[in-house]
C-alpha cells in the first residue's frame, strides 16, 4: 500500500507501507524501525525484556481503531518509540483517508492536533 500520515501539517509518512486491515482496525508501518536487545540483535528474532529494548533505527508505525459509530482513534509511535502510544481521537473517514483537523490527544485532553491518515492499494 501507499500511506500518508500528517500531524499538524508535518508529513511523517508518504511512501509505500505495510498495511493490514481487519474488521476493527488497521495497522501501518514504513518497515524501517529497528528495535534491538542489549546484545545488538533484532528484538523480533531475539528474546529480551521490553524494558531492555532500544530503538536503534527510527521508523513510523501505528494503528487506527474504528468504532461502531464510524469514528476512529489513531495511535502512532512518533517515529522513534517502541510502542504506538500517543493517540488521537475523533477521526472520520473521507475516501481512503481518516482525518480530524482538531483531534484531541488521548493522554492530554487540552492538546489539539490536525491529524490525517490515508492508505491506498498499490
């Protein structure tokens, strides 16, 4: 797929991406992030605890959770975190895109951001 992720006018992903979708949500990744264990090996293929893992190469990934009401929540890793924790509420669908020009952060209700995520089949 081709994905686009823009937050507050800044583009974080505008390229091919891994994209999977099921009934409740979507997963997207630029497949660039590398998380390693203390021995320097990839955490996907080596066993180590989460607190031991470090991001040694940045990359963007996240999830879009669709609600029954047609409104979604987008969580992403800010390009450099192991987990997709910063989340934005209230995204609505327009074609291949989900957006909210005034999305509230799940963790900081006073923080408002413009969020746009799109995915197109290649």
